[in-house]
C-alpha cells in the first residue's frame, strides 16, 4: 500500500439531536480507487462534506490530513485549492452555458482583466480529451445527456489540477454503457495518478473497480476491506449487520385476504427528466395490511406513490390501477383523496405542511368541507377537531393555534399524520414517516400505524430504514431502478436479502 | 391578572394587527393638529374617502393576488380602459360616434363582466401557460394602455351626461324626511351607524357565547367590554363626522360592501382558506387536493372585476373618461397592500389591512395638500412611509 494521501482521524459530527458520525477513521492511499459504501443515512455524505469543506473546520471533531498536512478547510474553495474536487449526484453545471464556459467557471483563464476565450476553448478541448469525450466544447450543456454531463464535470475537476476526486453515486442515473465508460475513465485517471473516492450503492461495480472498500454503518466505520478479500455477501453483512433493537410494537393481527389496491404493469415517464422512472410495476395491498417499499434513495418509490396519488407532477403513465376491484384513473390528488387514499409526503416542510399557518389550519386543510356549512368554515369546530388529534396523536404543542414551524420534527410529522387521518382514508401512504425524528416519537408513530391497521386501514410504508421496514411490514416490496426487484413476506425477509435485491 | 396586565398581553399578541390602525390614527391626529382641524372636518373626510375608493377596491383584489404569490400590473390601465368603455356604452350616438345609449343598470354589469373576462385572460396566461404574472400582466399593462387610446382617439375626453352614473363617485345616500330633530345632520347616516354598532355588539356577543359553549378561552370580560366600547366609539365617531356633512357617499357604501364581502370570504369560507393555503405552500396545497390552477383563475377573475369597479368609480368621480385614466393605480394599490401588512412571500395578509393601507396613503396626500407641501416632497414622504411599514412588518413577523 502506498503512503496515504488522505487520512481522516476520529471524526465526530453531531447535528441537533443526532450523531451523524462518531469517531470515524478513514484512510485513502495515493493512486487508488477507494469505494465508500453503506446504507442510506450511514454517514457517507456527511463524511465527504467534511472533507470538501461544506462543514467547515471547527464544526466537527477530529483531524483531516491531506497530502501530509492537517487541513482546516473553511469552505469548498479551500479544499479545491488543496486539490480535492467533489462531484455530486445532482450535477452542478449551468445548462444554458457552453461546455468550455462550464469547465472554467470560477477559475477563468484571464489575459489581464479580460477572459481569454481562445485559450479557454483550447484548454477545454484538452480536458475533454482526457475524459475521452469527443464533443465540441462550444456545445451547450443543456444539449448533453446525463452521462456526458458527468464527464464534463470530471473534466472541470481535472482543469483545477485535482489530486483527489470524489464521486457521489456517479452511476445512479446512468445507463449501462455510460456507467461502463465512467468506470473505465476512473481506471484511466488512476493511471494518470489521480486518486478517487467513489460512493456507490451498486455493489457489483464497487467490487469491480475498487482497490479498497470502507463500509460505514450508523455513523461508524465497520470495516475496511481490500479487493482481494471482498465478496458481495461480506459487504452486505457489514452494511446491515446491526442489532435490531425491538422497538416495534407487537404484530397482533393478520390482514384479511381482500385486496383494496392493485397496480398492474404500471409505467411512468418523466417528461422533464426525459426518461422512464417506473418500469412495469405491479403490486397489491390487502385490507388491514402494512406493506413496505424498501429500496435505495432514487429508486423510484416516491415517484410510484405520487403517480398513484393523482400524479401531480404530470408523469406520462400507462398501466392499470384498481381500488377495491374497480379500475380508476386519477387526474388530480383531489380524485385520489375522494377515493379514500391519503399520502403523507416525504418532505414535510417542503410539500407537507404550510409552515406559516398554525396546527389547526394544517390539520383541517385537506378536508375543510367536513367542518363547513355552505362553504363557511366553523372555526370553533375546527379547534375542536384539532384538539382531538392533538390528544389522540399526542402532539406536543402549547395550543393548536401555534404555528407548525415552531414544532419539533416529530410533532410536525404527527400534524401531517393528523391532517391525513382527518380525511378518513382507507389507504394511507406514508413516505419516510420517521425521517429525522427521535426514537420516542418513532415508537409513537409505529403504535399509531398498528392501531390504524387494526381498525381496517391499509398502509403503504416507504422507508429507507431497513429495520423499520422489516419490523413493521406484513410484506416487503423491494424497488430498484424503477422496477419491483422482489417481494418478501415478513417471515422470510432479512436485511441481507432486501439489500441484495435493492443493490442489484 | 389585573386589567392593565391583561390589556398589555392582548396588545402585545396583536401588535402586528393593531400597528396599522395605530399608524393611521397617529397620522390623522398629526394632520388635524398641523391643519388646525381642517383635516378632520366632515367635508375633508368625505372627500378623502371618495378619493380612496377607486384605489381601495383595487387594493382589495391585489391583496388576494399577492397572497397567492402573484402580481398584477395591468389593473390600472384596465380600470381606465373599462371606465372608457362604460362611458361609450352610455353615450348618445349623436355626441360620441360609437355610443350605444345603454341605460346605466345595463352598463355596470356589462363593465364588471368585461373586467372578469380580462382577469381570466391574465389568469389563463399565469395558470395554463405558466407565464410569470409580472410578465403576463405587464403585457396587459401595455395592451390596455393602448386600448384606452384607441377608444378615445376620435373623441378625446368623453364627458358623461348620465347623472345616476355620476352619483356613484359624487353622490350621497338620501336622507330620511326632516322630522324636526337634529337639523343640519344627515339622519339616515346616523341611523345606519347606530344599526352597525348594534349588529357589531350582537355579533361579538354571539361569537363569545359560541366559544364559551365549546369551552374555549375568550377575552377577559373587562378587555372584551373595552374592545366593544372602542369599536363602537370608532364607528360612532366616523358616522358623526360623515353625518355632519352630506352623509355616507355612494362610494363609501360600495367600498364598505366590497370590504365586508371579501373579508368574510377570506376569513370565514373554505375558498378563502384555500387561497391562503396555496399562498403559504402551493405544493402542499396541491397535494392536499386543492386545485391551484382553478384558484389562480378565481383570484385573477376577481381582480379583473374589481378593476372594472375601480374604473367605474374613477370615471364617475371625474364625470368623464380621459385618455390617461388609471395611470399608476396599480402601484398605489400594491403600495396600499404592502402598507396594510400583506407579505411579499405570500400566504399572509388581510383585506381590511389593505383598506387601512389605502387610507394611510390617501391621508398622507390629503394632509400634505392641506399643509401646502409640494408634490415632490409628498412622493418622498409616501415612499418613506411605505418602506417604514414594510420594515415594521418584517421585523415583527415571527415574534408570536
């Protein structure tokens, strides 16, 4: 093993209420391709954000030693100066600018006060050659496919004389050929002396390309493996090998055999992204059942929920949707709500709650007509309804007239839940219902879910937390790259099996 | 808790809401002193209300527009254009070439419907074509400005001969026959004031009783009494001032009705709540089953109708349609809404607040005119007040 180019020592990073990283140590040898794997939320991105200066020095504990020196980055520009470049999943190019403008954006080649465009174009061409991309540097980035855009990003990094290249899930939005090209390029760059760190969920490609692999789990380093000793099975075991603490309320009742929702051969095409996001998805949900949708972030689970829930983002859909055996077509979330479906969104602040309004207004929003006569809202009945949910769901707020922005995450989530329960749904879709909330509130939400299915409601739970999916679901569907990669019963589902299907 | 502690608490909790009323009050007292009482005279107050009318109705519509995170710049010239259309529709063909000689009771609904249509067109561009409302309504601004010139091209200013129409902007409600008491006072106005106070008291007591029946917290008794006395005094005072001249003007009646209706819709109905919701978070509203598109149409349609009403009020007040009618009305309306506490970020604002905002702005003009301050300084002062109002609004936000 070569001398390390990067050493991160005893890194600890806390967010209010959560320890994202605890005492993580991580070493990358010069000239290698080092892969970083772990489940959603294991701390990979946080670690890379510390390395690239997004979380500045002083914001975390521990040392970052790069090129033999302890670095104290106070921003991305510092880490760039040191020779570290990070390429995110969401590309950071400006679509309306040309390739050469993008490559030298922020470190323009100047001739006195002015930009030397001729030199820029010439050098951009050289950078493109380095990444094996044969395009005119004057092309607008908007006109390139995702794969080529990614190569432009790498060219941009190379133009800054990069020593350490970090790629965050570079192949997640690429097709097979583009992925292979990218991996080939990484090997190429390795021979040119560039060290790379790659975060990836695709274990096969990790094993194919990595010299060394570090596995993170729950904010800790659990293993560092060299390419000779690694197998897919071993990796998965390290990734999911935590103890399942039994925080899930006991399953006491069996769902009936009556199917309330069935989706057949469901396809969705995203018009702005310009690609298919769901491919031939079929599944069903029985009365009184909780089904879990497991999968990686970006696998298409939220899109699946939205496409069923009235398709507000306007995907082009094909396939069949049956509610209680009757074929349905929804044109607006309104139609889905009327049919008895409720959808608690993943991003409660972004599209779940109206933060500037109070608890009661948020709870009644989706079903105001229930507390109205001839279009006039009964304000007193509204307070009564809100107080009822406050008590039932144990929402901790001094009054229902408190703005929801002043509530904690767990209590905001309960307000979302209350809002959708007030609609009186038969089918409840919960998208990441416990993200970012503390253990106590999590348990309360699990208990509420169990009570609801006992009363005959059916629940679809989308979750990236494997133990939660396994602990709560009667059946688990595994979604991978817009397809249903498998279906497991509660009895047969294990973390290893789910992870195996999800990373295929 | 003592009376004063209670009063302090209520005041603190509602400082944002009461801020504008206090500002209006301070401005009025200031001008009353500096003009030796001329400002508060019946005649001036009546004038002030009539002057505010055509901006006030625009400000009401603009409040809804800004609440849903849009803007409408076209309303000024739309008002001017529709005012001209109304004038032509009523005109005698012998005097005005295209005159239709229509009766006033046909012209008003016609003008209002045209306003709704114009509003729906802007709504279509915003909701359906996804054009930013600033651009869509700027196009309208240019188009209606040209349209006024087109329809008044051959005639120039169109004088309106219809006295019923002209009464809208200049006339007063009739009085009950003289029965020998209170000579020189407009008795019907006084009577309406008394009725208003009685209705207010009954309504407040009803609400309080309903709340108590649900076991909800209500204002402490003495504060409640104080509030009633205060509100009654304000209504009584205004009524007394108005009754001292010629009574309630028709403009005041119209503005009052528009305010009451819009305030009711916004604060008490499902429609109003949905409008606030899409302003607060359009994505969340859409996912809650609210059709954002439909409401954009509704709000722009209402704005168009109020633009037509503003045009009618203004044309009637001048008793003529001019080639420059409506110039800068839109900015006065926007300023009134912001002074009245509407938030540029959307989702926050009250119709009554915008009316108060409009009154603040016209009071400044009227008071400074009476003091003999030049127009140049008037603009500067009004600009400073607008900035101060928004600063107050931003700094007190989120404190409760």
